C-alpha cells in the first residue's frame, strides 16, 4: 500500500506545481525527486539515476528523434511548407477547420515519441485564423494525434499485446477499430463542431493533393523508412530531416534551424520525463503496483481496469501499460472483452498522464494552461471511456 501512496503523492505534487504555473519540466523534476526520497533513495542514488537516465541510449534516441523533428518543422517554416500545407488543406477539405484534425491524424500514423510536436506548427496558422484558444489548439492537436493508437497495427502496444495474448495483430486491430471511430466522432462533436468556419465551394482537389504531397514529402519519407521498411524511428526522423535540409541547404538560415531544434525548455522537459521514468524503474514502483492491486482482492473487473490505468497514468506510454500489466492480468483474460477493457483503461490513463510527451509538448508549444486543458478534456474523455465500455460490453 505504501508504494501506491508514494506514487499518488508524487503525482499530486507534479500536478499541483503545474497548476501553480511552474514550468512543466521543473514540476516533473521536483515530483521525481520527491518520489525517490519517499522510496528511501539517498542523494548519491538520486544523482546516479539522473546521470544514467540522461546518458542511456533510450534518452539519446528520443533526443535525436525530437531534435530531428523540431529541426524539420523549422525548415518547413523557413521554406514555406507550412503555408503550402495550409493551402493544400483548403483545397482538400470542404471546411478548413477539418484540417485541424486531419494533419494531427496524419502524423498519428507515425508511432513516434512526441509526434504532436510535428503537427503543432502545421495547424497553428489555420487555428489562429479561426480564433481557436491555446487550450483548444492543444486538445485538438493532442486528441486527433492519438486516434489510431487503439487500432493502427504499427503501434508497439498492439504488437506487444498480440504477442502476450497469442492473438494476431489483425484480430486485435480489427476488433478495436471502432474505438478509433468513436474517438473521431467525440473529437468532432466536442472540439471541431463549435468552431465557426465557412465552407469554400471553389475547391481544387487535384491542386490540393499536389501541394499536400509536395509539402509533406519529408513526412512521407519518415513513414517509408520507419513503417514500410521497418527501420527504427531514429533513422526515419534523421532521413526525413535530411530529405528536407539537403534540397534547400543554401536557402535556409542554419542558425535559426539549430536554434529551433535545440529549444532548452523542450530538452529539459525531456530529461525530466526520462528521469521520472528511471526512478519508477529504480524504486520498483511500477512493478509493485499491479501486485499490490491484485493483493487487495478487489473485484476482477476493477483489477482489470485499475491496473493498466494507473500504469498508463504513471508512464504516459501505451506499450508500458501493455508490457507491465498484461502479463500479470493474463489469468483474468478469459475473453476478448476483458482484454479490450484493460487496453482502453490503460489508454485513458496514458491520455491524461501529466508526463505524456505529446500533451506537455503541445501545451508548451501553444503556451496553454494545462489545468484548463484537463478541464476541457475531462468530459470528452469520460464519454470516450463510457462509449468504449458500452461497445466492449454489448458488441465484443
């Protein structure tokens, strides 16, 4: 029980500091240190963990991916590709507000960390034109970026789940696909529909498609390298960046690209998140959590829902709640509806996690009040969960 209490206190501190408008990276760092202290780690162990988390390959890989992505968006901005995307979406969609959802959804096909950071600048111009608030921009970018995580077969969580459960990726994706559609519908009703925007009847779909392909070809390169060919995302991000850099090398301001790519707030936030995750590992908190919940002899349905939810909330990563919770819950998975409930519950925890990179990066990019973001997302999130449970209960 102590482990759960320590985790709740640490999360409470992180959320409390964020509510006080303290820098998100600092808030997570302070919550991480508190977690370590509560679990009895001394100064030496805390510093050692910080050094390890800052220098290990998983962190370096993440930095390379994110720096490549932010550098790519910096190049996009300089060479006018963001404006081309805006023009393309005007021709491709009957109402330009739909592009606010389409562009994050496109990036969502890439299972990359902090992918919302790619789509954030893409939708900014249109969102500003439509007078969308920073908080609503954050939610739209974040929400539609994650619609595929229920069913897109390239996501690690689905691949890991299929291996643990010994079912095909195709079966898992097919049965969960309706949740993707439900999330799109909820996103439209709550976030897009209220935005006032006139339809343009003078559309040129062919021209829009050409502009879209021209302005997004580096993203298509990332998809080709990392999804079609199956190489690590770090190679896809680097090659995608180079595919935009090399043809325009003499046209861009290199110092501006470097400055845009190496934003101190983003780098610091990244180190803080990875430090928190390292301390969860060092203290054994995540491993102890499912066992503690099971030992409480709660109803099976509650155990199935609560365990992945808390792990998703703590880690902000979908494959973490699958990889950690599913092996322990395997004896309870007597039918697919229970599997789906566990996955959906973990997804909800991940969606609302204060250390989810896409959420904190989007809020940081748009200078949004994270407290207001949570408040606006709470009801749609609840509706998503309830409709998901209804689908799982009656149709699966």
